[in-house]
C-alpha cells in the first residue's frame, strides 16, 4: 500500500532548506521519495493525506530517557511502593504517551527491561522503537549502587532482566557487561562520576572506576558490538572516560572546565548528550545538596554546549526523564535553543544527530528515500516556534514505520 503526504513544508532533518508544498511517498514501512510535490509522482490509487499548512519533520528521538523510572525515592526505585504490575502498566502508559508526542525512537539509559521492547515489537502496546541499556554499570558507591543513606541494600526480589550492575575490578566489569548483553542491552551504560541527584559524598566531580576498569568496560562492550554511553559530569572521571574511548558523554556539565576535552571529543567523534532538562528540574529539587549542585553546574553546562557547538562536537537531545517524572520530551529541544542552538540545529539534535548517536542513521532520523517512515506532521512550523513540539494539539499525525499511531486532526486543512 502506497500513501502520500502532500502539501506540507518538508524539514527533512539533514539541515537542508525547508521545501514548501512537498510530498513524502511511503510504501509499506519505508519512504520511497521526498521532495517538491511537483517533482514527484505516485500511483493513482495511492492513499493521499492532505497536509497543507503543516510541517512534516522526521520522527523525534530522545537519546537519554528512563521510561520505567517514576521517581527518585528509593522505595520507588526498588519497586517497593506499588505492585510490579501497576508499575509496568504505568511504564506502558509512558511509552504510549511518548510515541503520541512524535517520539518514535528512544534510547533508554537504564531501568527498562527487554520485555517492554518485545511487547512493542509484538504490537502488544504502542511505544517508540527502543534502544536499551538495561542497567547502569558502576563500582560500589557509584550511581548504579542503590543503597540507603544507612547503607542498606535492596531487599526486593532478584529480577534476571534487570541484573545487578555493580562491578569492581576489570574482570568483574567484563562479566557485568556480558550479563547486560545477555539481558538484552543494545548499548552499555556506565557512570564514571556522581551526579546532581546522587548521594552526598559522590557528586558531579567525584570519580568512579579506575582507568583499567573503564578500559575493560569499553573493550568488552565494543567486542560485543555495543556502544558505551557514559554518565560523566566533570573532574577526573570525565577525563578518563574520554581516554578510555566511550562513545557518548551523557550530561558533560563541566566539559568547559578543561579546554582540551571538547577538542578531543570533536576529534574522536564522541557524542555529547547534555540532558539540560533534568538539571532545570534539579535546580528546584527538595534535597538541598541536589539543588546546590544543579545551581552550580548550570552555567558551566550551557557554556559547555556553546563550546561544543563551536568545535563541531556532535550533540544529541536527551531528557534524562524518569526520576523527575515524564514531562514532554521536546522540552530538551527548547532548552537547547535557549542554550544557543538554532531551531534547525536543535531539531537535528533530536533527529539526524540523535540517530547517529544511536548508530541508527541508516534507518531513522531523516526523511529520505529508503529510511523507515517515521514522520511527525506538526500544525505550524517548529522552526518559527520550537515550543509547538510541546503542544499535543499541534502534533497532528505521528507515523512509525509507515503506520499512523497518533491522529489528532480535527478539521481538514
Ligand atoms: Zn540518566
């Protein structure tokens, strides 16, 4: 079955000048042609969707989310404060809502088990295409080690789909990487520093793992064909993560403090996933130590994004949502514009650049021949007002692999 979107302004994700009165031809799950309507043709019996006055953009991508997280409280994170079935259904609703806002691909940075990916692939629940990390690998005391302030470990039942992710020493680190891959990890997530919300005593500039442990993690991940996404905010843990050759730096708030780091990222092609959204949230955190850390890092973070842009470091949009609830994922695109990206750059950070960050650039991220037909039809032009992407009423149509999975059209154009 061939369908054609006609009349919309095409913003294809490549950075090319928008094409007014365009057409996008879809055959099954793929795009077969996209460009000026007058230059394209299609069979007479094709299904035509009139999208005049609208803008069509690639399906959006969040490169750092935690879809199964529903709060920072330990009881919540351990799954103690509600039945597992209730929590899973809550997660399924987040998946559906995320897709309906035009997010057709999400890289989950930990906490979402492989069963959700199976459920989406089998059509049991609606949701984005998923790239899973399963769990965050850290040493004892790192952010993957979820103990109470009194030092107690979790008492919840062991879940083989969310295996223990604490490892000490290169051999144990290799073993945990293999365990994550066995549990369905598409990408390996690690943390070489603390964060804003981590326990007092393990903050943004405090390191986790030795260089030898990090190198073992990267070597084993790459040997198994997995990229490494590394939570690293600043200090020696950030520098040695780059030395060890991780593929993406998540957060990277203090990259501006050492002028050589972003240069090294540009040369190595290391992606920068700033996740501004989570730090805007943490500036209002009820925990004083979290609030203080977030306020201190924010100006550095914005300076890091600006410098990265100047040096050509590839940037991908990620919200780090979950702990702080599940706000609209496009908040990150808005914050990237506020940090200095043009609307076109911010849109590419959530489409083409994010697809490259995930290694999916030949499948998704742009509206080009042979890509999967992941498309969003926006009422209005997000390049004129990026906040349109936050308004459900403006996200009129969402296609994932050629199938319409959200349709909010009320009046024909
Ligand atoms: Zn995260």
